[in-house]
C-alpha cells in the first residue's frame, strides 16, 4: 500500500487527535511525536492535535513546539484518534494510557519486535531503524518542512547511534538525505542532543565504567547505579543515557547490562547485545521488551537477585563454554 495514503486514510474525518509516546521519552520518541505533530499542523491544519509526553530531556527542547507538550491527561476528554509512537505496549504509554483507552480509534507506529499490535490499526516494522524512519515513510516527502525534518532527524540519529548500529539500512540513509535537503543543521543537532554531556553525566558514566564487572567468562559486562549514587549526583534517569552503549563497546563482550535503581529495590535494566544474544527475548521474559540488540525491563529485588536472574537467561543463549562462570 502507498504509505502516504495510509496516513491520509487514517486521519480522514478526524477532528481531534492525541499523540503519545513511551515513559521516560528518548530521542526517537520525542522526535516522532514532535515530527508528526508539526507535520499535521501544516498538512492537516483543521485537525486539533495534542502531544502527551512526560517531561522531555532538556537537549530536545530546541525542537519547534515542545513547549506545547501536555504532561497530564485531562479527565473527560475523548479524542477521535490516539496515535501511539515508539511504544511497545499500551502500559508503557504511562499517564496517557487513559486517553488511549477512551479514544474512538487507535493507531500505533512502532519498530519494537516485542510489539503485539495493541492498537486498532498498527504499522509495526521491527527491522526499521526508528519510529521516525517509519513516520518518514508515512509522510508526503514534498511537504516535510525544516521543523519536521529536524524532529525526524533527531529520532533516526539517536536510534541508530548516529548511523552506526546494524539497524541502519540504505533506506535509513535515504530518509536522512531527504531530511538534510530541507536545510537542517545536522551537525549541531547531533552534537547538542547526542554527544554533549553535562559534567554530572560524565562523572556518573565514569563511575559506572569504573565499577563495572565482567561475568560469564568475560562475555558479559554489568554495572549498577544505586539510588544513593543517583541522589548524590542529583542525576535523573535521562542523565544515564549512553552508559550501556559504552559498556557494550568493551572488547570480547557479547552482552552489556546496565541498571539503575528507580526506587528502593526497583531497577530499570538496559540490555545491549553485540549480535549473538537476543536481548529482546530476555527482556520480554521478565515483562519488558525492545529490539534484538537493545532492550529494557523494570525488575524488582536486590541488585544481586536481578543480576542473577538476568545472567541465568543470558547464559542459556551463550555457547556452553562461554556460559560458564569464570
Ligand atoms: P533502553 O535500554 O535504552 O531504556 O531501551 C532499549 C529499548 O528497549 C528501547 O527501544 C526501549 O523502548 C525498549 N524498552 C526499554 N525498557 C522497556 C520496558 O520496560 N518495556 C518495554 N516493552 N520496552 C522497553
Ligand atoms: Mn525507537
């Protein structure tokens, strides 16, 4: 099917649309929500659209329209359509799930392999680099403004690790090229939103690397940041973005585990794989989700319990020799 027609078809006769993404929104989530919001404002100006997201990380605030984002869900509002972006299941929508539940109809655009098609209409492509790349396919390229391009570029760049991860396909580069032609300042966007770290972010990264341990015959690297440490640095969850990727870059490692304590004995776990272990199935086993090489889950217990449970599942997937503890 012609993808531009699909979006046209879905938005036909709609007067009110809510756009929502996952809790603790990242680059792809913010880029997708703002990209679609700005595109709709220029191409479908008659539709009243609202974006619902938790507080976004400060580096994304330069994107046009982010000051319009709503952080609470109105009690009695019922939208004609709720569009869920970059979110693997409805629970992960967080506070906006109530609007998803009450909407007349729902549409989901996502690239998580764990996504079970939870909306009325679903456009889910697990191979796609990012939700922003999928939105690009849904849009009429000739009507993508510079502001829309900035938002989509943020999402594509972030979810590909700046065009580095294996999910970067020729189509991803083609989409990025089209976005570049709108005149966006790609270097500044990537620098500002991806590479530049605050002093605190660098300190906590250093600490996580310093305290990391090798496990499972050096095939696995793990690091934990406790609530005490987060409080000491006054760090927010978004300050820990990127730590797990750095851990994964360790030579010889198949899987990187990074976890931080959300509240007492509740850990947000990030898993990254270099290809031989499918971390999405491991995250799903514990109630989370994600992609084959990048997945996440929230787990309860002491950090030792959580770690042991994860290691057992990882060891199952490693060849017998390397699965043994050293
Ligand atoms: P991260 O480790 O960066 O938080 O997430 C890696 C990937 O897994 C992202 O695509 C993210 O959306 C997904 N993910 C992370 N945590 C969860 C979770 O608790 N549930 C689900 N379904 N997906 C998650
Ligand atoms: Mn994504």
